[in-house]
C-alpha cells in the first residue's frame, strides 16, 4: 500500500522569473500517483535495460498512457522544494506536445531570474545536484513546498542527480522512498541500478574550488566551468550558496 504524501502550504509560484512557458499549476496530487513516479523516474533508468524493466515492468503501457494524458494538458505541473535562506528548487513538467520533459531550477526572491540547472528530456542537460545537496534539500524540513515528505522530495529531485561518490547508505535511502511511493516489485534492486547508471548523463565528480564554489565535470552540466554553456562564476557561486548541504 502506498504511503500518503504529507503536504505543507504549497508556495509553488504561478510564474518563475526568467523561465518561459506554462501556465504553471500546483499539482501536489500527482505525488500520490505511482504512475506519475514511474514516468518521472524514467530518465534515471534511461540506457539501462535492467533499470527500465525494474522500474516499469508490467506497468509500461499504463505509465505511458498516464503521461501522454498529462502532456496533453495546456498547463505545466510544477513542484517546489524549499531550501535555506529563502531559496527554492522548482521542478516543472514541461508539457509541450512535441518536446515534453522536466526542468529543474533554483531561485531566490532577490534574484532577477531563476537558474536552470538540469533538463530531463531527449536533450538531457545536467547533472545539477551532488548527493549531499540532494539529501540536504530532501531533509530540510522547511515549510512551503509541494510536499513535506522527505522521500517524495528525494524522488522529485533524483533525475537531477549525478555523483560518483555516494555514501554507503544511499541505496538504502532510495529503496525506502521507492518502496513507500512507487511500489515497484523489487525496490532494492531498482535503487541499486538507478544509482549505478544515474540516467543519461551518468555520474560526475564534484569538486569544491578555492572560492567555495562547487562544480562538477559533467559534459552536459551547467555547473561545469569547462563547458561553453556553463553558468558564469558569480551565478555558479550563488547556486552553490543556495544548495549548501
């Protein structure tokens, strides 16, 4: 039986500065739909036959139908995970008919625009988060998000993960969330595979520079200064500050 997703006052905005698209709609109800989770987590299994089978299994067609209906809507479901000092991570399901996907952004009310950190679609960009950053966001306990459940927050942000230095308890932590919210047949095996493959971008090595900015070596990451499309230094700095574990 699926555990209920506890909610808090949802402060997901109707508009994210600097982000085009929408209209954005608050859809915390989707977080109690296991078919939603199957589609949301699919980018994490992309490229791994075992991962895709463990995730979707007999629900392949049902999950596909659910997400096709979701993508036929004019509105874009959006979710928020609050961070310290007023920062927020936003997860937006982009329902363009010909270009559906999920965008991950970070914002603060004092910023003129949000920072796009990862894109989960046919043209994947990322990773955006290290494991410590992901867990810190999931466990913050701060109000004002689409859900107060740490497991749901973990799964919401998981497609933005890329980290080749995971702690020993990472698989156990992910297994618990999968068991409670997704109800797959073998959550232990699925957690192991998802953390080994980590989706389209694969794993990445994270480094803290002398100025405290955390960067990675992902070939498709906005947080890799070696990439021509990377965020400039001052924006990398404010992203690091927002995501400080």
